[in-house]
């Protein structure tokens, strides 16, 4: 699978009329390096595909998009659901890409990149050990990071369109390949009711914004988080910028309901835009 963005295409275009006939670049959005050949008609990839210069120019013009290269053509990694009236696309950064959901990035992209965003969340409840619950899969970065040291990771995604994007993202490949990761498709607020008590040592709860998924900030859902968490376990709960007006309001309500659910200590983690609750 070859996936390119303007970060990889622009250096190719700069060599179009140069003397060099080869370039070391990434064909998987920065994960690895490969050599491509610069030819008069376009770029020749290691698998023999040839991408004409007009296609390279198109990629360069689309700074918020990633493209799959297939049969010497490009396909923008995006989809749309009429039912939800949502538009999904993969957006490149200088490191790991994020997903745009109707134009809104699903990771922090200011000051930190999506990979650093994930690692900041990860560090708040490290060491990541035992069985781990990841309530909202997204592109799978949290589940992939947790699986490095966890015994098992259960990750839940409501929207199959999100997983469609993830399958075309090179940075998400371990989500589908790592045997320590088990994917569940469905509403986590319903699925968690069927999970056994005191099952997980760590939980990552990174829900959509409160206005979109208020049920994942409810006292009832927090009670289930407390129930499935083992004694001594920890929950990271993403809120958003805790120093923003909205973040302060959402965090205040979340802290109150987490305490009512039984969590005895709750710490603010501004560097990760969230809270850590301890059982």
C-alpha cells in the first residue's frame, strides 16, 4: 500500500527538471523510507507503478488530504455517510496523520502532532499493564501504543466509516495486525454493560466532544467504568483544553460525576488535555 501526501509529493516535484533521477522518500506517510525513480513522465515506484506529474501536482495542491496510489492513479482517502451526514478524510501532518470528521481534526494538531498527543495520554496512566480498555478506537493510535506493554487491549468503535479510514492509514496497520488487540464494533455505552466487573487495569476514555456524545460523559457510564476497573486501576479521560471556557465547564461536571461513581482521587493533566481517575 502506497500512501502519499504533499509532504512526500513536493520533493518529487522539485526534482522534475533537475539532474537527479532518484529520490529517497516515504511511501507510507513517514514510517519508512524507499527509493523512487524520477523519470520524464513522472515518478516510478518500486512496484513498477508510474505516477504522472499532473497527479503529483494534484497531491501537492491538496494539503489536507492523503492519497492512495493504485494502478498508477491516485485515490483521495475520504468517505461520506448519508445516514449521519458526515464526511471523513485522512489529513497529513509532519508525523502521524489525523482524521477529519466533517472538517474537525480528531487529534491535537497545534503545538503537538497526533503521535505526541497519543503519547501524552499514554504517559498519564503508565505503566500500561494487564488488560486495557480503549473506549473509542478512532485511528487506533492509543490501542496500538497500549498493546506494546499490555497483556490485551479491547478497543471499541461505533462508526465503521472510521475504521474504513483507519484501514487506509499506514500508521494504523497494527490495529488490524496485532493479535493483542481485539476490536469491537458498537456503542461502548451499551457494550460496557455486558463486560465483567473488575476486568481492566487501565482504561483510555477518549470520547468525542460532549455536545456530540454526552452519554459518554454521564454518571451512568462513569459507574460502568468504575465497575469494570480493577482496584488500583486508572482511567484517563480526555476532556479537551482544561484551561478553555468549555474545558473548565466539562471538566467540572466530569469530576463531580466521577466522584459520585466511586473514584476517590482525580488528577488534572493539562499536558494531555484530560483527567486521571484512580480506583
